C-alpha cells in the first residue's frame, strides 16, 4: 500500500509540474536515481506515521458501523414502544 501511495504521489507531482519542468518529471520516474530512492524512503516513513488504512478496511468498517447504527435505531424504537406501553 505504501509503495502504491508513493508512486501515486510521484505521478501527481509530475502532472503538476510545468512543461518546462519535464526534466524534473522524468527524474521522478527514473527508479534508479539515488535522490528518488531517498525521497521514496522519506515519503514511505511519513505515510507509515500517518496510520493510513486501506480502502478495503475502511469500507469494511463503514459496513460494520452501518449495521451497528441500524441495530441501535431498532433498539431505540423498541425502547420507545415499551415506554409508550408503560404509560
């Protein structure tokens, strides 16, 4: 995941460089340069510190939250019905 994010970052940076910066853009795509490797290491370290989650994990947690929310709403309805019956 980190490698994918780093590649996406480099691609996004290259897209935003002006036409005169094509030499810089090509330097980003050369995987053999030392500067690229060092920058990649720093970016990967920064991304690891950010505690990012994958899209799949995010979607799974969203589904769990949605099911939980539905259960809470159903329980709130039942509680309201019980309270109304006691009145």
